[in-house]
C-alpha cells in the first residue's frame, strides 16, 4: 500500500506533458522513442519565453534518454537573416544544451514539401487560387458566418498541376496566385477554411539563394517537418492548439508519420513584452540599443546584463508547465538570479555616488593592505588585499548632517565601521559656498583594524568605501524595468503600447571601484557590497571598466512568498 501511495505521489509531481510521455513509453508507442525539437523561426532574437521552451524540449529528451533537434523554420525569406540563425544557436548553447549533429532547416525539405503539395493537388484537395490576400481573408467569413468558396476552387487537377508548376518556374507575379487546401469553408475552425499552402515570393533566401520563388506557409511546412524528422512529441504553445486539426488533416491526406502535437501555456512576464514584432520595433525604432540591450527580455540581453544560464534554467523549472495562460511575476526571475549569483559572484567594493572622507589622524602617505573576503558563501574563493589610505570615498547616502532617529550610518559625532577596515568617527563637515557638503573629516581608531574593537565597544553601522588614491574610475549602468506598466500589452483604445515605456529604465553614473576591478573580463560578475549584483559590460576596456547592474540586493519575491 505504501509503495502504491509513493508511486501516485511521484506521478502527481509530473507535469502533464511528462505524464503523456510516460504513458506513451508504457504503451511502447513510437517504439519507446522520445524525440522532441526546438523549432524557432530565424526572424528575430530569442527571448525569455523561448528559453522556457528550450528548457522544456531539451529537458524532456534528457529525462527520457531521447533526442532533440534544432530546426529553423525558415519559410519566409523576407524576414529571415543569417544573423538570427547565429544568435539562436549561440543562445541555445549558452543555456547549456546541445543538439549534437541534429541541426535542420525547413529549407532542407523544400523539394519534399513541394512534392507533398503536388500529392494534395492530385488527390483533388488543393487548388491554385487567384484571389488577392484581402479577398481571401474576406471570403473566409467570420467565426459565426461561413466562408464563400473561391471561384477557382473547382479547377481541374490537370489545370492546378500546370499552374502550380508554372508558379514554381517563376512565370507569375508575386501575389498573383497562391496554392490553397480544399477543406471546408463552413468549418467553425477558421484555419480549416481552405488555408493557403504556398505563395509566390521573389526574395533571396539565406540558405537556398534564388533557387525557389514559391515558399510554403508556416502551417504547411511546420507539421510536415516534424513528420519527416519523426518527432514523437511536438511541443508548442497554446496559440497553436487551433492549428492542430489542420496538421492532423495534412497527416491523414499525405499518410505520413503522425507526430503528436502537445500545447502548453506560453510564458508571460510582468513589465515585459514578448511579441517578436514589438521587440523588433523597439530595436528598429532605436528605443533600445539593439537586441542585446540589457533592458530587453532577449536571451542575449539577459546574458549581457549578467544573468546566468543556471538562473534561467531554475526559473523555467519553477514556473513549470501549465495548460492555461498565466502571467509570472518578474520578481521570481530576479529571485532565481540572486540565489545563483549569491553563490558564485565574488564581492567587491564600489562607490556609485562618492563623498570624500578625510581621516585627519591617519599617518601621511601610509597605505594599509586589508584582507577582504571574496565570497562568504564560498570559502574556496579565498581573500584579496584592499588598499586603505587617509582619503576615501563613501556613498553620499551613508552620511547625514542631521540624521533621524535610528540612523546607523555616519553623522557628526557618530562612529561607524568601515568594511574590512577601521572604526571612524565624524569630527567635521566641510561645505562649499553654496552649502553643499564636499568633505567629511573623521578620526580613526587604529586598534580596530579588521573591524573589531579590543575594548568590546560595538557600532551598529557598517559602510563600504574605496581608497581615493587607488580607486579606479568606472561607469555604472543602472537598469530598471523597460516598462512602468505591469502589463504593457494592456492598452486602451487610441493608446500606443510604447507609451508605457519607462523613461528612467537606464541611468549612467561615473563611479569609483576598488583597484582589483581595473581589468575585468566581459560578463564577469560581482556583488558590489550593499549595492547589488553587477556584471562587466562588453564595452569594458583595460583600465576603464563598465558595469551593468544585473539585479539589486533586495529580494521582494521571498518577502512576498512568505506572506
């Protein structure tokens, strides 16, 4: 009985796609094979929603000792570029997955898909139509009003074969003719009302060049490619659920391998747009600085901002696989990142908004080398030396001339601990002619080296600092959400979705960092103590580092989850 209960609990913990796969394995369906695919269209860069799909498809194959193909559905050369192909491959690899030698393209099968179309014509279930795109759209009717048959619907098989061959030969103008399936113009499913299978496009293809001037529609190529590759579990997002009857119709008519399509809920994230069209508009309209702008939800943008593949994979796992659309709080993604960076990011000190501190009793010209812990979560990371001198920078926010109660940072007469250093006490405040504080003068207690007092006195405040003499000037880019609206797609009539963009999504500061950060490698990650997690940007050069704030230290997700 106990064993049965444990088995039920194990089955219950599986998400619904895993349950389908395990049922297929128990029935030895497809000879016990599990073969998935990740099928991006190379018309843009991948985003965090694609990352979830990548993790799902490759994860299923890994769990059940199967295989995953990487297949580019490159059926629309007017929007596709090799740049996108290269970026997609880089992203999948960076996330930690390999397709081995199984890299395929829909264009690999253009000749076979063309033959499939000829087969449908010969069966009398496809015809060449000369209606315009607008006329075809209007003729389909509405979900409640049946469509009207095309006047070309009853052409003879011979005439359709001749016209389709001449379309392939380039004899007709672009847009003048299409090949349509002959299914059911009164079907409640609009995708079954004689969908277009082929259109004429005189566009250069990034792989096949100019050898084709007719291209299959996505719906006609996608399912057939799955069948040709003998994909057992064709996993896609919910918007393709209404396409499934069409794919099944093709399978029956062509008598090809019956890949099973399974739909799951796509990832929606607060303060984020996921539409490829909208992301492209942000790039081409110069609202952001390219596809890898650290504010973008693209995988390349997240990578440049400082995200790790481990954090994204953990996020995908926590989100899970659902049957209904929902929206995930972006704070969960940030929480997964903090958990990962807390373990791997070495600690460093940096001052973003500097205020000069002069230690008036420090021996002139002396430099002390203090021991600083690289990562308290990882003892193997060891320690480093940090130079300390009589002139320091601290954060402007760490000093107040007239502080409120329970203010534990530096103030006139107050004592604080300098991280890894000494206790200091404010004895004077220097201002310019406008009354702006320019310097804070302090004394230090030489007996408190390392941050401890031999007489047992305690201070409640500890602040970070950098030695002015040794500080390295750097640039810090502070990022916030790209949109101020929680749901940027939720707009009123007459509004533009871009109106919800955050004008303060990026702020650039000239800052100072400890000398160990002078020559960092691109994408190297650190926790700037008390400030957040930062990653060295691709713009960094020797002696002039640039850092992106990856995420703040505040973890609002854990607080929210605890309520």
